[in-house]
C-alpha cells in the first residue's frame, strides 16, 4: 500500500524533473539572451552583489531539494561577508549560484535575482539570467572563486604556469605572453610563493598548502571585484590553515575587493568578516554585523552555534552541541525548520515559517521569539549597541 | 625511465617465451600434419615416402625436441620454412604484412577518429537524445557478427549495385600503375575497412564516453569554468587531456583484437594478408607459419602495451618511471 | 516545555516516515531503470529466454528433423514416417514460409523456426557458461594477485599477459582440430569450446578485479578493517567481495553479448556446435552462399536478427548497469 | 568460404596426379548467385580501353590483341605460389604450370593419350634373359624453343624423369614407384643404415657397406628398441583412454594385434614383426605411434649410407636428341601417361646445379617457372598470376596477349564474372547458379562437364569386421532424395564404386543395397545384436558407429546422414557424426581412426583400382583385404583387351559391393562459366570434358 503510492510518488517526481530538465536545456541552448532580460537596477549602488530571494533547487530522483530557498542579502563593496552554517545548509550552493556553476540540468536557479554591479560597464546584471557568454566574461575576471579541495581543483595534467597564465591571458587578450608570465609570478608572490621555476611545476609536485595558494593566486590573478572563498581552509591541516587565513586577511587589505567567505568555522568568520549571514536548511535565519551576531545572537540556532564553539577565556566542562540534526531537505515542513531542535519553542513555532524581522538596521532574524516585538527590541538593541 | 623500459622489455621476452611454449605444444597436438594432408588420397604414396617427407619437414621430431630445435632457430631469427609457401616464414610474413597493416592500421585510425569525438559528444549530453542515438548506433555496430555484416554489404554494394569489387585486392584485367593502382586498391579496401570500423568502433566509443563522464564531474573542470573559460575550451583542453590518458592505454590493447578481426575480414574479402594466410595455415597444418604468425602477433601486442604505458607517462605527468 | 519537546519528537517521527527514503540497492535499480535502452534490453533478453526455453515444447518438429517431399504428389513426408526411400522422393529444402513451416525450411530441409528455438538455447547457454567460467577463474586469480601481491601477483600478471598476447581465432581453430584427436564426441564439442573460451577470457577479468582490489586496499575503511584485525576470510567476504561485485556484474553483462558473437564467428569458421545441432551462429553461416542470401531471406534473417537483438540487449543492459553502479554519475 | 577453398585446393591438387582424390564438401559446397550485372558493362569497357592504352607502350614484338580486350582473366582457386611442375601441391598452382609448360602427350576428350609436343608408343620386347619388357619410345617434335630461345631436346624430358625419381624428391609425383628397369635401385641406392641392415637380414655376410660389428650391434639392439617402440604404442593407446595403463594385451588389441593376457611389450613387438615378416622398415613406418624404430637405437644407425653408387636409371635410354626409351619390367595400362603425360622442363634452366640427391637448385625456380608452353610467366602478385603470350609457341602464337589467373572465392566466382572482372571461371555447380546464368545469358554462358569422380561412403572393415553390420549400415543410406534435392539434374546416383566417365564402367549395374531400415535391422539382428531396454546391444556393447565427414555444412550427404542418425536412434543404435576440417578428416581416414567416412574420388583416368581395393593398395582405407579380389584387380591391369577388361571390372566391382565396404553415392557435373561479353564464345572448344577444356586450345581462343 505505502509502497504503491511511494511508487506513484516517484513517478510524479520523475515526470516533473524531466520537465525541468527540458526547460533548462532550452535555456542553455539559447546563444543570445537579449540584454533586457538580465539588465536590472541595484538597490544600493555601494553593493557589489545583491541576493534577492534567490532560490536554487536540485531536482533529484527522490524529489526537489530546495538547497537555497529565498535567500536575500547584500555584499557591500570592499567588505567581507561571512556565510556560516552547518554543512548542507546551502552555503556553497549560494556561491555556486553566483558563478552559475550548479550542475545542470539537475541543479538550477529556480527563482529570484542575483544582481551584480559590474564596474567595467557600469551596468547591473542579473546573474541568474545572463547568457553563458556574458557569464564567461565575468567569471574569474570580476568574480572569482576559491574552492575547498586544493588537491583536486587543479588540473593534474597542466603546469601551474599553464593554468595561471591561461586565466590571465583569457581575460586580458592584449597582454603579451611575457607580460602574462610576469603577472602570474607577481600574483604568486602576492600569495607568498617566490620559489622560481614554480610555473613549470605540476600540481602533484606541490604540497596542499602550496596548491591552495596557487588556487588563491588564480582567483586574484585578474584582480576581481568579488572573491568567493568556499571553505578555503577546511581541507588543510591546522598549521597550513593558519597560514592561509593570515594570507587571506592581509590580501583583504591589499586588494580592494569584496570577499564572500563561506565556512562553518565561526572563528574564521569572527576574525575576518564585517557582516555575517547565518544559514540553516537553505534559508537565512539571522544576519547582521559581526558584532551583532557574535555579541547579540538572537536566533536560537545562532546561539547554539556560539555555545558550541570553544572559548579560551571561559571554562566549560563540556562543549554544547545542538540536539537532533538538519531535517531532510526534501519537502521541508511549513513551520520553522529549526523547530524540532529548538529548546525555546513557543506555540507560534507550529505556525507558518517565521518571516525575517529587523532587530536593528543591520541585524535581521527570522524567529517567532522576535516576531512582533521587533519595534521594542530595536530600541533596546540600539541601546545595547551604544 | 630507461631502467623501466629495460625491465619491461625483459618481462616481454619472458612472456614471449611462455607464449611460444604454449603455442608450440598446442600446435604440435594438431592431428592432420602437413604431410598427411598433401599425400592424402594419393594412392601411390608409400610409408617410406611419407617418412622421407616427414623428415624433410622436420615433423618426425617429438614435442620437446621439436620445440627446442624451433626455439634454437627462432633465436637466430629463423622461424623455419612455411610448408605451404615453401619460403622462410619471416619472408612470408613480410610479404603479406602490408595488406594487413593497411587494413588494421587504417581501421584503427578511423575507429579512434570516430570514437573520440562522438564519445565526448555523447558524454556531454548524457541521457539526451543525442546520447541515446550515438550509443545505440555504436552498440548495434558491435552487435553484428562481422561475417554476417560483410556478406550483407557485399550483397548490396558489390553484387547488387556493382559499384564495388566483390573481393580481392586489385582488378586483374587492367595493369594499373601509380595513382591509378592506389585508387584501385582503395576501392577494394572500402568494404573490408567499413566492416572493420563499424563492428569495432562501438566499444571504444563507449570507453571514451565513460571516461569523459568521469572527467566532466571532476573538480578541475569546475575550476576551469570558474576561470571563465569558454565551454569548448573547458572540454577541448582541460577535459580532453584527461580523457586522453585512458584512451592511450586503450590503443595498446587494440592490437590483438585487430589482428584476430583481420583473420575473418581478410578471408571474407580474399585480401592477401597475414590473417588470411594464417587461416589457410591452420587448415593445412603449416606449423612453422602458425608459430611465426602467432609469435609475431604476441610480440606486437606486448610492444603495443609497452608503448602505450610509455605514452601514459607522456600524457600524465603524475606517472614517472 | 517538556510535552512540547515530546510533541516535537512525534512530529519529527511521522514527518520522517512520510519521507521517501531509498536504500543503495533501490538507487542502483532506479538509475538502471531510468536508462530506457537498458529496460528495452532486459525486455528482449526475457523474451528470448522464454522463446528458446519454452518454444520447443510447442514445436511439433525435431531439432534436426528433415522433411521429404513426394515429387509426384507434392505431399510432405516426415523423416520418421518411413517410406521415404525411392527416387520419386526429394528433400523438401528451402521451402517457403507456410502454415506447416512458419519460417520455411532451410537448405537441408529442416524447419527454420524450430531450429531457431533450439539454436537459441545453445547460443544463450554459451554466453552464460563462458562468462561464468571466465568470472570464476578471473575473479579467483585476480583476487589472489590483488590481495597477496608480491611474487604471486607478478606470476599471475605474467600469465595474464601471456594469455592476452595470443591471437584468439587461430588458436581456437587449432584447438578445435586438436579436439577430434583427443577423441571428443562431437555432441560435447561445444561444451569443451565453451570451456576453452572461458579459460582464454579469464585474463581480462583477472586484470580488472586485481585493479579493483588494489584500489580497495588503499581505501580508509579497508585499512580500518585491517586495523581491527578481523579474520582474512571475513575481510574478503564482508569487505572485498561486496565491493568487487559491481565490476563483476559489469563484466558479466558486457561479455555475455561478445561471447555469443564469438560463438557465431567460430561456427562460421566451422568450429563451434557440431552437426546436426543448431546454434544461431551456424544458422547464419548460410549468408556466404549468396544465392541463399539473395533468394531465401527467411533462412538467414531470423537467426541473424536473434543474434543482433540478443547481443544488443546484453550490451544495453551492460551500459545501464555501468551507469547505475557508477556513483560518479549519480547527479 | 575459406575452409572449403582450402579443402578443395588440397583435394584437387592430389587429383591432378592421375591419382584419385578425396573431395570433401569443398567442391560440392557453396552455391553461388550472379546478382545483377546491370552496370558492370561499362566497368569492362573502361577496363578494356584503359588496358589498350596501357599496353601500347610495351608493344614490341609481342602478340597484339585481336579485339578490345587484350587480357584474359581466369577466376580460379587459391594459389600457394609454388609454380613448379615438380613441387606444386595445389591444383591452382598447377593450372598455371599447364599454361607455361608444353607436354609430350596430352589427354583427349575421352581421357586417352594423344600426341601433343611429342609422341609415345609402347612395344613388347623379349629381353636376353627371356623376360618380356615393355619399352616406351618417347619422341618430341624438332625445332621447338623454350621461351628463352633455347631449343627443346629430349634431355629436357629425361631431366624430368631424374628429378621425379630423385631419392630426396618430396613432391606429389609417384613416378619413382613405377616398375621401371633400374629405377628401384636408383631410388633406394641411399638408405638409412638400419634400413639397409634390417633389409639385408641377420644372416647377411656382405660387409662392404657396414661392418659385422655394426650388424651384430643392430640386431642386438632390435629387441630392446622394439620393446620401447611397442611400449610407446601402448602408452599412446592408454593415453587415448581406451585401455587402462599396464594392460599391454588390451592395448595391443586396440592396435589390432591379438595377444594373450599378461603379454609384455616384447611379445607385442614380436607379434608385429611376425605380421610384417621381419620387414622392420615397413613395420616402423606403419605401426608407429610417433617415433620410428631407429629412434630407440644409436643415432649412427639412422645415418644415410650409399648402398651402391647408382647414378643412372638403366631403363631410361637416350636414343637421339629428340627420342628416348623407357623400359618397364611389367605391363602398366597407364604407362604411357606416366612417361609421356609430363611437362617438358628446360634442363639448362632448372638443372643448372642438379645432381642426384640435390634438388635445391630445382626448388629455387619454384617461383619463376619457364617452359615452352603457350604462355610465359610474368609475375605473381596480390593472388594474381600474370602470363604473357609466347610468340614462338610450337602450335603458333596465342591470339590473346595476356592471361591472368586471379584467385576468386567459390561463392564469389559467378558474381565476379557477371561484374565483368573475370572471363572464365569454374564455380561449384548448382541449380541456383544455372538459374542465375540463364537469367543473364547476354553476360555469360556455361558448360557442364561430367566430373571424373564420384562421392561415396566408406566403411572400415577392420573396425567393423562383421559383414552383416556393414550390410545393415548400407541399407540405411537413403541416397536418391538427398542427391536429387541437392544437385537436381547436375548429378545422379551411381551403383558401383567407379567413375562412370570411364569406358569400363558397367552402366547397367543394379542397385545393390536399397534404403530399407527393416532389412537393416534384420542384418543387425543377424549379426547378434538384440534390443535390450530400447538399446541395440551385443555382449554388453551398444551398436555405436562413428562416421567422419568434411565440411558437412555444405555436403550433399547431409540428408543421408540425418536419416541414418534418426533411424539408428529409432532402433536403439547410435551414429556419431564427426564433422571435420578436411585437413583432419583425411589423416583420420588414412590412419583408420574412423568406422565410416564420406569422401569423393576425383579425376580417375583409368580403371586400375588396385590402390584402393587391393590388399597392398596405398588408398585401401576400408582395410578390406581379399585375395580373390586382388587376383581380379591384378588381372585387370594386365588385360589389354577392352571387353575382357570390362567383364573383370564388373566382377571386381560386384565383389567390392558385396563386401559392403564402399557405398557409391553420386556422380556429378562440374561447370565452366564463360563471360559472353568479353570472349568470342565460338572460339572455345566445341566439346569440353573433364580431360579436355579451353586450356588445351588456349592459343586459338579469342576475345572481342
């Protein structure tokens, strides 16, 4: 019986997916996309990226996974945004959406806008819609990305030089081969690799840390306006992590680019981020300045995270851990996703998913605890800040 | 690198030695030896005459003795004299090699020429109509018995339409020379090569496709995209160079299959090649030629694998010997 | 607060229940069945097996029964009926399709349809038997080589190379003629040939399995298993075999078709199943008599199609299997 | 199909030797169809014209074409590239020889010897020692030239005799077995020491060639060697699984020697010696299980020794530059063929460094033949033999400048001809082909020729000793339907084991064993078999017969065997059918490893059947030995009067039939197909037989 309607269930899913795939492929095949479709207006010209109700779905055999479901936040120019959350909460998918690197046709941007403030042309583009051609111009040039796995992100059969120069000359066709190489070495110096002959090396000849530096160099090669660092340190061992972090930190000052730092390591965020976005199960549960999040966490989940990170100055006999785990991403419930793990539930929690309310002009949270009393909190919040 | 190659070559010799023992003992078990074949039914042949001929052909020796005398000569590059052709085996092989090499070589080239691009295309469009059609056609190709396919092709193009020769390698009536001769040869090779390619390309295509799928899902391809490389460069450069690695090894493995296939195709189209001769040799009990032929193929195979292993090191910097 | 907690728990539970959860097996199956071609293939094989296994029971004729025809009365006489001597009698060869013989009779006056059924039994059996043999030998040898490594590995791999570098077809021909000398009865010849083919094919399997096992031994969980110091037998049974299974199943399906083809090629060369028994291979042989090829399509086309479909089917299944097993292509 | 061609090549090769030859399914095999030749016409045209232009420059003194076409292409079988009248083993190689070499005499339509480049006649002469000798006088025309301009003399003919007679000769000719005066001494002048000693016998006292000690040593060595020799046989038998190890008596039994139980290898050997009347050579030659007797002795015994320095054959005498005589000790009805139906081979070319025992020089010319025939060898490449006309051929220069023989597969022959690529070919005759050709009669015409041979089923009388069983089997062969449905008009059932093309064949012979399962069963019962629970048993043994057949898939005897299999199943017996490659079948038959076999004889040119049915006959595969039959056969050979001979032949054939060892099946037709679009058909011989065809008149053949 149950088995039967499960099968029907699956059939429905399959049909639905196929439809989606077809649409996607049609979209991909389009050579030219008229500007009108992706030209848009920035809400705030100081922002470099504005996520507006971004929805990135994966259409899998077992159903639609809403990895990113209505995410909205901005990345101001020259600032660093930290995106935190447990693994599988949609951090990486958000970043991949920006780069339009979701594995089609299964993974697609289902809705919302990613407004990109393109300096070179002074236009505002909706990255969710731009043609692949446009995208290729932007990738690695104005927006570049640092991936988790330094071991596999470099192509094993080409030399560092090849891969680095390729990127540079691609976006600066006018540059001479010589100039390109100089540039390459320069960037490598910037990330602290001075060893000569490095360009002739193959990835497998370098240590993990070195490779990650190369990856970073590659990301910085065309001095982009936005660097997305997706867990840049997780795959590395602690000492290297430290080095890379230092590197990133002083890079942050060297280059006047915005950084979107994705990590589950609050420590890293605390050290680097100006703003913090906390995601849970594909949605933003809380966002604000580093200060807001670290000193006045409002959402039970954020609080949990805070508790669960080791503190040197205060002694706890046992680290706190949030009970339960992330709900199954397929057809999530209507009520707050965190409800079942939350230790401070109220009646309202069984109600619809709480909307995002502002506690201060920077600090937003989506939790029933703060619904309604937004206004009051605002003042007190303001006081506390003062 | 050098030691590696030397080591490999030594191993090859070892293997060849094993092959020769195996082959010789099997060939020696064949009941109908050459003498009893040519004397069969010849009423006046006396036991003495047969014995004389046996000695003349060296068939009177026992297995072990026979093997070692064969080995001894072989080491001096003398693989004996073909019973059927009454010429040194080495010469016979040399004489008939060109046809086979032409057939096998060209086919191999064409197969790769088709398999690689189509395989990549299919991989890029996995589960799409294109993918299904390519794979389906490829598999239909490898699902046909070659002789069956050949017969049908012959029927249509040679007998039916009469636009291609039925069999043989050149048109006897005319003394073509130079380019004309080449054209004539080409005309005679069209059908055999078609059979070869169609029935062979499938497996390689499939292989390419699988590897491409694997590579396409690799991180470095994503990196390449993130760099802003246009798709064709991502595929054509980053992905392709990596699929190349397994393909290189594949090529080495193709050789034995090619020559086995040649046996059938050549006999069907009466091409004067090694395989055809080998087939005849089997029926005539021409042991020297068979040994020579099989050893030749074995050696070729081993060299093939060796070469592809070396190429492996060339295309994949991670591999060093 | 408390009851709230429990309530939550219950909610979560029932919530989990109406989720669609899939075991790995189901996932493989699902990916397999997503591949249309694979499904088609599976269908064909099933039909073929039924056709050949059950078909003969419905056929009124024997596998190699020949039919005579009285040239004066034009009346057909069956072999067993007797009274088939005499000069007015002829063999009813190349009879057209009719209600008596749905696919007509072949060049020897035997019922084509019936022979296709019997022939199918052989062709399918050949496929299965050979594959089984090659798997047993191959997995065993490859397993040993991969597991113990060192000298054993060295020896086995040299053996593999030896077998790889022997040209298959000439060898089969030689062996076939050796078989008579060895006094093998014709009706059993085909089984010996199956054996030989299996033996000749093991090398490829061994190499794959060895590779697989080597890579497995590198994996963490394998080393973890080693660390826990479990018995070797257990290690092999519980950890290695299950993980080699996919590749084995792959080889099995992939080779199945190839073997059937080889059988047909061998019977084209006069090796293969002995007269008067049928196999699809030796039924298709007639195409090299161009008269039959041209005028008697009903004799060669049906078995030809059977071969084509069956091999095709196995290949499709193989493809489906590979795509299904290969987690890399999950997306 | 490759295997069929292969079989065929082997078969006919032997056939051409005026011997009879086994002809498996090969020739009878693959039907061929023409397919439409619609647009092949223009290919021919272009072919023809291209060729003229191509031929223009190499004009010279060469023969010019009479029509559009200047090249005759003959579609034939597979060459082995040994174009030597001495050493060829494939018919198709010899087909080339026929065009390159002229012969002293040739056969006419009826297979009788007639003059060609020379003349032969025989006369009986009383030698001084009172015995009757038969002297053949061989003469050749004067003024003939080889293609290199040298004159042809009788020495060239004599040279051939000596090559054929050479002790180291390993070709197909059986010349050196003829009973020519002094030939035996010449051939056997050189022998392995042990053969010489054993031939001389224990009591020999002439130690001119070997020492007394050697002789003693030899005879002492014999028993031991013999034992091991016998032991090898025993091991062999054991290995083949028939008896368990150690039981020598049983092994010997399986080998055909009755010994009482517990016999030793020595006894076995002695038994063999007894059977061969101390002829150790013959013994080790025939009974061997691999090694020869001498292999078990000191090598020194294997060395060759010159018994007497004989370097001429006394029976062969040169009379003058154009005449010689060959003297036979006994009459031989085919003697004229043996001495005169031989190619004339230039001694100055082949015999440059020929001396007794040294044929290397002759063999070197295998791939570059040269003779005085209508055509001159040009080259052999890509399975095509190219010949150029010989302007000073003694019958006059051929009309067609070039002849090419191209290998074409049997199944492809008609197709290729209709495509216009070849002009003359010989596909295996079949109803379909005739249909095909008649459908496109503008393109081709054909000619049916009685094939000088017949298909038969043989029974090994040693393996099936009981005549009743053999007769039973005979009654199970339903020949008529099989033959009629396979060949239609192209073949007919024959009732006696002899080629009906021979004048001596008794045309009125009645069917000897009709198809009759009931009668068969009676015979089996008479032989002592009874049915036990559905099995035909005799002292615990089921009746199981093993029959060998070559290339069964396309063999006309298929239907017969199918019927036999099912009938014997019906009566509880079993017929095991061994379908084999010809290369395995013939040794199996000659070696007597089969109870029954299906083969065909071809190209019989005379009615002397001693070799097949005589007790000492080299082709007596059925191993049926009967003194009275021998007597009759001998008689036939010596009977020169035709009617007498016919009677004797008939008598002998009846005896053979009664022995139930030989069941003749069919006598069929060969066919020759001619390309009507390229040939002047009226220039073909008006009558073609299996002994005489276009090749014999090639010089007068014309193309359009």
